[in-house]
């Protein structure tokens, strides 16, 4: 299901705002639709988030910044 959703988002021009995780292969993805007035602000807000991993609270990297 995750690959289907990722494929849909990328095919339809959604902006990858965040891919947060401890390792690149274990991440939570956040996409934002770019065609509404506040989308850039929302993307920036997601990217500025201090995201912690849900299991142990460790600080995550945003791997979306390297794509």
C-alpha cells in the first residue's frame, strides 16, 4: 500500500515535504498538494519539524532534503 500511495503522489505532482526516519529505508513520508495558496507554507512547516521516531523518541533525519 505504501508504494501505491508514494507512486500516486509522485505521479500527480505532490511535493515531498518530509521523509523522516532513523534510516532511509524506514521512514514516514509526507506529501503536500502544490496547487493551493498555503502549500509552500505547509511544506516549510513540515520540513522545520523536530520529528522524533515513534518507538523510542530518537531525533529523525529528513531524508526528503536529499532527494
